[in-house]
C-alpha cells in the first residue's frame, strides 16, 4: 500500500516529503545517504563511529521514490545493541553485514540475557536476507531486494556508488550530495526541538562565561567553563578551544583571531572580547556570538555598535521565505554605509545554515566563495545570522543569533519560551561587578519573539548518565582569575 512507510515528521529528523519532491525534480528512483551525517539524518541511527568520525562510510540509508518499497538501513551487526537499546530507526527494513566476525562457532542462546532476546526479536521482525561481509555487498543485496537493479540512483558518497555499480552495471549513478543537503535545509519539528535544546545549553554556557569575566582572568579558564557547561548537559563544544575568537600572538592579545591556536591570555580592563559559542548535542549544533567590553567603552567604539545593531535590525525584513540571502547582505551593508563608519566593507554578513553540521551552506560547490553567498530562504531553515565588523580603527564588534525562519520572519532560539531570558542584544558591558547592555534605543528585534512553544524540547534528549546536571540548574563557575 502506498505511503505505508511515511514517517511522522514530529518523530524523525528526515524530511521525507521534501525528499520525495526532490527525487521528482531530479528524476531519481532512490537516494542513498552513506556519509555519516546523512546516514544518521535519514535513518535516525547515531553510533559511536559518528563521533570519531570515520571518513569511510559504514552505514547506508536507502529511500525509494516508490513509496511501497520499504526504506532500508544497511548497518553492522555490532550496532544491533544500539538499535534495540535506545537508538532505534524508523526504517522498517534492515540489512546487516558483519565486519568483526571472528568465530563462526554457534553458542547456545544466553537465556539469561534480555538484550540477546531483544536482538533476536529485532532480527526476526526487521532484518531481511543474509548477513553479508561488508557494506558494499549488503547495499547491493538491499538494491536487489528493492528492485533497484536499474534506474537513476542518487548517492551522497560516490565511492560507495562506484563499487555498487560494479555489481549492478545497469544503474545510473547521480551525485546527490547537494540534493540531500537541500532536503536537510528545511527542518522537521523534531530537528527544531533538538536545535532548541542545543541553543539552550549554548545560552547557559555564554551566560556563565559573561558572569565570570573580569580583568585578571585567563581566557583559557573561560573556555574551560564553557566546555564544562556543554559536557554537563550531554553535549560538547565544536572545538577543543571551547570559545572562539580570542587569540594571542607573541604574548599580544588579538581580539578577532579566529584561527590562532594560543588562547591563554589574561583579560584586561578597557578591552573588548568576542564570545563565539558553538556546540552540539547528538550532532545538532548551536551557534551564537556576543561582544563583551570590560570597563567603560569609548564613545567612538559605540558608533560601531550603533551601526552594527541597526544593520542587524535591518536584516529582519529580508529574512523571510522566498527571499535570497544576497538581499540580507545588501540590507545590512546599506545601513553600514549610511553610518559612515571607517572601512565599512570590513563588515561581514553571513547567513549560514546551522544543523547537523556547525556550518551548512546551500549554494553550489565550492561554497566557500566571495560574499554575498546566495541561496533562497525557506520556512523552517535554521541559520547562524552574523553581522560582524572587523575594522580595528573603531574596534571589532560582532553580533550573531541562532534563528529559525518562520512564515512571518526570523525567530531567535535565544529567547523565551526556549530560554528563561533573552540573551542581550548589543554590547555587553562589565564595569566592576555590574553587568549591563548597550544597544541603540531605536533597535527593536522581532526575532526576540522566540520560537513557538511546541518546538521547545521537553527534558533532555540524552540519557541521564551523560550529564550530571539538568537544564536550568545552577552550575559551578571555574576559577575567577588572579
């Protein structure tokens, strides 16, 4: 029966309906996600190998355009405990291969093991065919079972595709990496809940860092505090550095050095610091930036803050479905030039996707090309929205929110109902023991209306043993400097 395998978008990450539409556009009979990101996205199965991660694919998720053919996960027998122990797949059909086969001698069943019994039931109900020797053989067997011995098949990993074609020469291989990225572009409700959780942890981490900042404290201590926050809530930071942007070169503080490996410098009165918060929970990422000034900021510096914040307000109008991100860039730059700040083209405007990868681009390869990068905004897209001024004449100032694009405009993940408070927009000023925020009084951000309540995840999506604390609980701060 047609549509019998259609998953509930409130329960899975995979945007099934969008995938069906994309297969129609590209005239594909099936798509295969084998990169560890896409296999996870399509099947819902996240394993320890995803965290390593391997370059070579080890799972393959197959979805046919003919909806009567069952979506199929090709995976290792060693992952059966994960599949029955808390990392299930919505895909009804599973094909297995055994990589670490050491001894083929049969043992009597372990009648005392509930896990063994459950794996047996899973194999009886979900697994089909023989256990193969490797991913290629198991994928070929799945293709034969699904009747995919000819036709146009989209692969995101062309190495796997070419080996499958050796066994099935009548299939036509199509590079579907960009197509699957296009499917991922619009999030399902379940993905939005995962992203909301990661943003909430990110919010807590940034708040803890801002609270702890004071002259004499080491940046590395702040980075540790930020990393500790993520770990306590079942996630991790994107980089071992913890907090990005701060750097030191030959003992000199470099405020906007994203790539310097040395981040062990001491915070000083009268300087600004860029807090780039990036992390992930079960591979769903959060990205947000705030700028903090220690002491009384100079009036000239505030001119740059004024320009960037008014530019940030201006981007809200084009941040809507059906508009190109190039228009977002133009809206921001128009405001920057109006304010006549020094070297206005030192302003970067980036509307990059945030999801299963920290940075997702939806343009043509190569994606890292001169701005303005351009793709069409759609409802359900999630972005890290940056307006960043790099000019050192006034001083660097960055402002970034993690946003979901709704029909009526952008919505911030860093505002109620997802978080207890709004993460302040503008320049955060720490003068003595007090914390304040400077933002032009005429700047009002619609995005701070926040995401809809049904997209706020309830509880934690990770097992309790992964983290000792829960969201919202007070957490200890790291050492507060010398």
